């Protein structure tokens, strides 16, 4: 019987460590505490720097995509019959996905900064 208890305990710990939880859930906070055991301040600073770089890359991609879309719309061909610009239809706009990743990274950065300021 003890064997099943220990197996369940190990399985629960592995679940907490590896399974991605939502950022506003209690299990996410427990997961962050478990992962932070044994981390030094230098590790947190390194992780913070990497997250900030990743955030800048996503923000640059969003800005680049926005500029490209504006250029495509501005340089759309003119219809010879009506004299108006042809309407451009976007099949897939990746900006909302990148914005959600940026928001997630901002939350993670805030969490790391809070840990460093303790």
C-alpha cells in the first residue's frame, strides 16, 4: 500500500514540475515555488535577461508585421475601372498570437522581478 502512496506522490510532483498550468491558477504558483528551489539570484537575473530578449523579439516581429501590412495596403494596385485601390484580404494575421505570448512573457518577467526584489 505504501508503494502506491509513494508512486502517487512522485507522479504528483512530476505533474507539478512538468505540466504547464495557467498563469493565474494556484497550481501555477505552486509549480513556480517548486521550480525555484535551489535557484540563485544569478540564475534569476539570467532568466530575466532571456525573457526580456524574447519579449523584445516578439514586439519587433509585431511591429514588422504591422509595417508590412500597412505597406501592402498603401501599395495596393488601383482598379482601372473605378479608380479606387483594390481591397486586400488577410488570410491569417499572426499578431494576436504574438500579443498573447508578449502578455505571458510580461507576467513571467514581473514574477521574476518580484522574486529578485524580495
